[in-house]
C-alpha cells in the first residue's frame, strides 16, 4: 500500500519521538510563517537542511519512489520559455515519444482552469495562473506523493475550490498522498486530515476555525480616483476591458478579482509602467496629480535583485525617500513582527522567508516619503496571527499614509480597506464593519 512514514522530534522542547504515518488522501498542514514548513519538506526529501534554527528533526523517513513538489515561489518551478514547452518538459524528462508527449500536453491543458496562449512566456502569467500551471505539470507524471509548499496561496477562493476538487480526483485515480503545507488557516477545511505545525509541536487539529478582525474606524481619505472606459491588452489578449468607475474618495482602496482578471496589470497602469490602449485613469491627492507611489511587488525579491535590505535602506536615505530620524523608529516597529533588523539587514534576499521579505518591505515603505503605497498580495504566506498584526499596523499607519491594496484575500481586504473594486463584476463596494457582518449573519440564520 502507498504510504509515507517518518518520526518527528522537537529536541529543544524535550518532546518524545513521535512516529507518524500518512496514507493516500489530502493532508493539510497549517503553520505560521517561520515555523519551518519549507524545511519540513526539505527534510522529507532527504536534502541537506542548513537551517540551524529549526526546532525539529525528521528521522526514519520512508516515502514513495515517485514524488512531486509544488514550491511556494511559483517562479522557482518554471524552467521553459513558453507555456507549451513548460507543459512538455516533465514528459520529455521521462524520454517519452513525441506522440505521447503531445497527448500528455493536451491532457494537462484540459486540466488547467484558464486558457493560456501556448507561445506566452509563463513568467508573464499572474501569480495564481503560475500556481495552476505548476500544479498541473506537477501532477502530470502521476506521482504517488505530492508535497505542496503554500502552492495555492495566490489562488482566489473560487479557483482554490476547483483546484482542491482536482487534487481529490487525482488522489482517487492515482491512490496518491498529498501533504499540503499552508499558512492559511481556512485551508484546513479542505483536508482529509488536518495538522498544525508550531515552533514546539506537530499535532492533529480541527478543520478550519472561524476568524475575523476587530472592527475599527478608518481616517478620512484625501485621495480621489476615477476611471473612464479603460482598456488594455497584451497583443490579442484583452486584460482590462471598458472599465469605468465614478470619482470616489478613499483612504485605503482594495482591488480584488479572480486569477488573471487584471489586478496587477491595473497596478502597473496606475504607476505609468504601462499605457492604456484607450480610456483614462485619474488619481489625485488634494486636487493634485499623484506622482510619488511606492509599489511592493507580489514577488518582493524582484525589487531587491540580489541586494541586501541594508543596501536598499542606504539608497533610500541617499535619495531622500526616508528621513534619517525615522530609521530607528522603522527598526523598532519591525520587531512587532518578530523581525530583528540586525539579523536580516545583510542577508541574501533569497535566503530570507517570503513573509520576512514582504513584512520588512511594508514596514520600510510606510516610513518613506510616499503619499500612496501600493501593496500587491501583502498577506500572502502569513498565518492568521501575522495577518492580524499586519492589519492592525496598516490601520495605525493610515493616520499618515494612503494605501492601494491588491489581494484575493477577501477577509483581509474587508478588514483593511474602506472601498473595494471587484474586477470580475466591475463593482465598487463598502465593506461591512465586523458588528454589521455579525448582525447580517444573525438575520440570515
């Protein structure tokens, strides 16, 4: 019978060795960023682990011969210059005949939840589309065991449900074991078995539990925005079509929509990176056009380009983007997220956890001289407690800053934005306060 077995031991806490066994099924493992989820997978694979701060060790690992890994950073898994060659890559590695490769590629195409341009570079896809591509290619060789390292976190709720259904169908047809490591506590609702990894324990837990944010009041907004008949396309692919919104005032504007709906594209239009094919976008602060916009990419390591945070901070000081008197305050506020500046300042960004990269950038940008801060998927990779801390921090910084936040995390958007645009239905909404949501639930039950 297909089975994964190992023993786990938390040396620092003197816990006894625990023997575990996983049979075919979808096993969801929840943990905050920093608890060692990626290192857990590395240890299961038998690869050398250089994380000296790891609180646990895995021993006596017995695993199936065929294993596929879906990585947290979707770019890490993409190896080919076109989507077509990416789909064919795993079949080519099995030395299959051209006819068999063509059949395999067509089968993978049918399993995708979006229709790609086969000649498109996969790196130009949205984060969620990259994840869907990686999952499809990861399952294409029919492995008996799959490890998913936060590999569904860029997906919208709708896309995630469809993807989970596909994973369950794959388990049924292939008798496979899937260990899905996630930072989203609500993903526990999808598991055949549910587990939680903490700094001191690895244990079974209940399937997802209710979460909500405290109700707060937002400062009055001073930014105004209007969009008129906006259109943008990549070649023949229309990404944003005839988008219009009446002039509105906001403090923290939220943008949501399904994967591939154009959220990041609209962010690039706002910054002037792209020019619309037609239509107009008007963004003003106290009646004047906005020129100073800070942008945090959904892949924050792209902004560092191999440079350390210490180098970036020095450059911001030289360019007058941050007041030197605020540097010590910035470093102190980082500690709210359990990040010590001296511990990360000179580290290669590729050696830092994604959550650390993201949170450090957010805190840094909120101390810079930017009138608007645009955050693309700021809650990605964060556990529930970390999301609460980030949300409270952003609300606090709204006393001085305005935000434009892109996310498929609807609960987070509702808790941190005073106005939200859904690109799927092209509608503006005002999120309900927590107490109002509770009253609405009472009336519907």
